[in-house]
């Protein structure tokens, strides 16, 4: 407890016996009192009622778990004291609610990283079809989910303030992605670049004073994307699936192999993108989502067959598209299952499909 002539300030850890969790433990709260005004902070920790010592504001059981819990309580208290001290230095009017909001990252002058990240993603969602594609926004959502998991893993918090993000935070996050998440170098770099974009927003708005990415350079490693042989493609094409979703995924994958279109371009294909030339040959004419360049792709008979197959599919009719394409993440997940069923050891992804077009092109005469 600390007191000055203007404010009374005290901290007290308590448990809520009347709000027991499903595991039978009582949640722990930190009660912040300033000038008799109280705010309670849930710290996302709990303890068996019998092991709580209210006089010492700690867990009185023995063992590693109790030691870690008591250490965490000290960490939370130190963070609250730090917030209080910073507000004093800044000459702010200090209230218990303000301290609670800053701790949770809800104060306007003390924004949190996930708060700013979510604001960024929400704006991107609103701009789908204008400035962003749905797949790009999905990648931002995947990145923020990974960042939140890292913060919980590294700091035992749901969020942290922008002011707490420094060079070490970034390098530790890179290490976490490569070790705990087992991501390859290039995948790690993509998540770091997404984070850097959010940090630039914070820097522009003066929510953070120093760039934690200063002197950090991103360098992609050259990667050789696999492609399937014609024989492997035929194995997949001719495989009978009893599960409808696997059949749909196979057909979408094969269609990408035949056309060389990316996932997002195939997902956006509508009947309006089909045209016939003077010789009555059917073509796909569409601008690439990524580059904006117009592409003209002849529709070979097997590809025409897939278009006809799904012409009356409820999802295609509802969305006015050619194929019932699900999310890229689901497609890639189910492609692993298809590879196993077909005895293919190569890692199947929608990106592999694009690079497998040449195998179809070399055998066009057989189709």
C-alpha cells in the first residue's frame, strides 16, 4: 500500500468464492482502490479455496504450480504499480477505473497491440472487394490469432500495451513462431510483416514512440514449389470419394491444375467470366486478383465438365459462381487427406495446383 497527500492507493488480491469455475477453483481478482473508489481486475487465474491465504494474498500450497501462481501475482502487482507511477509522472488524474482500463489496454493514451490490430482487421473486412481480398483478410486474422497465443505464452496476459513492445518482443516472437508454432522461415516472415504493418499505424498516430522493427530486415528464402506429374494428377482425378466434401475439394484442385488459376481467382469465377470466340471455343477471361492483369485461358473439355457438374450446385447458384470453393485453409487441410488416400507423398496445397498446370498442358492431346 502506498499513500500520498492527494490520493489513497491500495491493492488487494481476493478470490470470488461465490463464482467458482467449472474446475471447482475460485477466480482471483485484484482490487484497486483509489480515494475509496474500487475497481476489480480479473487476472485470468484461479486457486482452490482451501489453498488461498487471504492474509498473505497468496496460495499456501506447496509445489511448482503454487510458486508460479504466487510469482504471477507479484508480476501483476508490479505492472499495476508501474501504471500508477507512469500516470503520476504524466500528471494524469488517476482513478481506479483508469488503471483497470490501462491494464486491459482500453485507454486511449495507452492502446494495446491487439486492440490496434483488431481495428486494422475490422477496417480490412469492410474493404473486402475494394482494397482487399477475402483471402488476404483471412491471413490477417490468422496472424492476430498467432500473436495473441504468443502473448499468452510469453507474458501470461490476454494483451499488452504498445509501449511494452520493443526489439526483443519482435525477436522473441520470431523465435516462438519457428519453435512453438513450427513455422518455416518464409511463413514466419509473413506474420512479422503483418505485425509491422500494424506497428506502422501505431507510429503514425503517435501511440508508440520507437519502432521495434528498427534495424530488422526481412529476407525471404528461395523455395522450390512442388508440382504433380501427369500420372499423379490422373490418380487424383480418377479417385472415387465417398465423402462429398473431398470430391468437391478434389474437383476444385484439379480445375486449378487445368487452368493455372490461383485459389482466389477460381473462388471468384462467375459465368460472366466465360466467353466464346468466333470458333465457338470457350475461354475464361478474367483479371488476376493479385496483379490486375487480364488473363485469357482456354477451357479444355475436363474443365468444362467440372463447370457443368456444379452448374446447379446450391452454393454456386446462391453465390453466382462456377465452383463451390470453400476457404483456402479448409481446402489445404482436406488436400492432405486426399493425398493420403491417393498414396501421394508430396504436400498438396492450392499453390501446388497452379504449378501443376504444365503437367496437364503436356497431355492436352490426351484430354
